[in-house]
């Protein structure tokens, strides 16, 4: 987490480290959890150069919003409740879709698992449509976001870099990690995307990690999936704190 990626500043308000996000979460899908544990087993011996992401923090970011809304006011509980309503309106007509999760690979700053829609021929692809609808819902609630991209690059991070591994022995360690990922986690799995979560996400730069507090689960197509728990009612918005 180099200075350009930091959300807040030393001595600044604690709330600057907290932002609204919309995430896809894998924790209630056992086959996804099992697959990500395989990656974690490869990554764990390299904790000197990367910070493994804990199971509770695994996520795919659909869209991030800024700490302050478009009107300059800090995003708060009321704004999040409005965002939840607008998100559901936007996603009521978006059908669930399948993605390929994996394989994992080492990038310049993290260990990532690519997310690719199964139907790659679709234009625009379902992940980009989901991102566009989520952006529309957040914008309707007045939340501020970075400029949109033409297509959505989906990925799930299994570890964040701790140090610069560009030279010397650390570079060798980085190469060893990249090789281990290629040899031990070559495969990908198929996953159904049927809901997303509106959350407060917190950046922890000293620990090189991101955590989040779930606020509301939003189902694609407007309906919960049979047999899949809807945990939105067990979470209430208490603001960025």
C-alpha cells in the first residue's frame, strides 16, 4: 500500500479510512471457500513479502465509493440506506450469471485471482453490466466515485504486498511465489453471482489489509436464492466509525 493508494492521512479523521463499497462475497459458498483455502496454503509460507487475506475479508470489489458524497458531505447511515434502495431497484432486472474464478497469479503488488464471465462472448459482459447498474444505484444516492471504465476488471485478492520485491533476494522470493501458484493452483472454478453486499470497507495500511462491515445484501433479480441465507436483516447501519 504505497502512499498513492492510501485513503487517509496520519493524524486525520479516522472516518477517512472508511468508505462505502459494493462487494461480491464468497464466504457462504463452500466450494469457493475450499478453492481459496488452496491458494492460501500456497501463499502462507511467503508471509515475509505478502500479507495473506483472512477468510472473513475475501471479496471481489464491484464498485468503490469515496468517503464524501458528491455534495461534499461525509457518507453516512442515511446515505447508505438510500443506496441500498437504489441498488435493489437497479438490480431487480439483472439476472444472475456465472463466472470463472481463477487461476491465481502474482501481480506487482498482490496475489490475485482473476474473475472472468463464463459467457465471454457477451457484449457487454455480465460483470460490466453489474458494475454499471451498481454505479447507477450509488450515484442515485448521491455517492461519489472515480470515473467509470469501459469494462470491469474483476479480481479477488488473496494477499497484498508488504514490501518492494523488485530487487535481490526479495525478487527471488517473489519469483518463487509466482512459480508456486502456477504449479499448485492451475485450475479455476465456476461460481454463480446472485447477490452483492453494500458494506463499509476500512483500509488498514499498517496491516496491509482491508476489512468490511456488512450493511445490506442485494439480490440480483430481486429474489433470494432458495437455500442461500439472507443475512441482511442481521446487520444495521451504524455509520462510518
